[in-house]
C-alpha cells in the first residue's frame, strides 16, 4: 500500500526513530513503526488484518482510524476509494491512504 502524509512534520514523525521516540517514548514508537510496516506490507486495505479501520464521525467525517497503541490511533483518508450501494467503503479497492493524525483524538 502507498502511504502519504498530510504534513511534513507527520511524515518526519513516522520516518524518524528519534522524533517518534521523543513524542511517544521508545516502546510506543516501536508500535507505531510496526503498524506502519504492516500497512505498507498489504496491497490493499482489505488485506490489513491487524486492526479494523473504522469510520469517524462529526468533524472527522470521511476519515478512518486504526489503533496504534494504548488509545493512540492513526487517522487517515482513503485515496480513490470505491463505495458499495450502501455507501460503505470497499476496502479491497483502497490501495493508497493519506495519514493526517496520530494521537488520542478523544482528549
């Protein structure tokens, strides 16, 4: 899967161990990098078996989230996704995502 980032700061956080360790601590940074590797390893989001992407509501409408660790979630937009007749995302057609947030959006 192709992964894009909404900001350079977020891209740096996800690609630099030092930045991730500073923000989340060593143990949790490892969880983040593991989750990112799992996402990169699948061809489409429908093959992602480590957590189910779930749609968000309200001001986060059209975004989806997966758990990274202890209440911290990674949120993203599906790029060029298809929907079925009930307006549900067809996960097997999502091959690119744009990560726009990593944190606890319930805070």
